[in-house]
C-alpha cells in the first residue's frame, strides 16, 4: 500500500461512499464490479475511482475489474475499520439521542460507551443501555478510560468548554455537531459537522431550478 499520509482528505472522504455501495452490492450477490459500474452507482467518474484507489495500490485487474469482497476488505483496512471505536457523547438532548440511537442501530462498530449531560432531568436516565452521567464527572471518566471519539452535541455556548475537556482528557478524535468549529489541537483530528451546510447546498439547487 502506498503512503496514505500523502493522500488528500478529498480522496479519503470518498472512500466511505465506495465502501457503502460495495457492501450493498455484496449483499445483493455481486462478486465483481468495474470502475464504470461503481461510478454509475456512486456518482463519480470511472477515472476518478481508479485514481482514488490507485493512491493505495489499485486492487483491480484489467479486463476483470474489482473483486467486491476483496475491495471491501481493503477499504475497511484503509479506513481503519478492523476494530471497534468507542464513543463518548456529551450533550444528550434530541441531537445527542439521535446520534446514540443511530449508532446503536446501524453503527455497532462504534459503540457508545458513555453519555454526559448537565441537565438534572436528563442525568440518570438510560439511553440504549447507557446511563447518562453528570458532565462534571467527564474529566474523571477520561482519566480512567481511553476514549477513541468524543462527540459534542451541546449548545454553542458550551461547545468550547466541552472541547477543552475532551482534549485535556486525551480523546483520539472529536466529532463535533455544535454550531462552533473546534480547531485541531495537539494533533487530535476533528470533524466539524454543520447540518445546515447540506440544507443550504440543497436549497441552492432548488432555487436554481426555480429560476426562469
């Protein structure tokens, strides 16, 4: 495999889509696929797919295409999906609960190991077998447990303090849903998710279609 440190984030962001489509194809009995077929299903060109996969060694055979289960395994290895990644969710309102429910149902390789909130009405409740703890106990929890991913789903005014606690607690990555961008600090990768970005992208295309 080639040096993945030189691979752009744009390429990395396309890999999960390739993987998802390949898994669907495999579930439907497909054992091989061409870059053209994969492109038709993912919305990318065959050339783009070949270029992306060639960053890691290619994996295809001329005249045959790609072995579907083999490519699934390669992509899982590239994305680091050979093990589980434990999540800690801070903020257990509607969004935090939705993230927990989604992971519990669809992302079982990303188990939620702990949940925290500041509201007395939420602390002590159980969400998918996890009891919500007081956020004041988060620093102590992080001292005692190695956490892969810290999920921030708190209001904007609490986001910075929450991020600081997670960073001091040496989480390995931060998945942030608060309307405040967490800067990358101490080499900890951060994914800032703004749900409104996708909505505005959609509205742009709707408005373009409505123009005379």
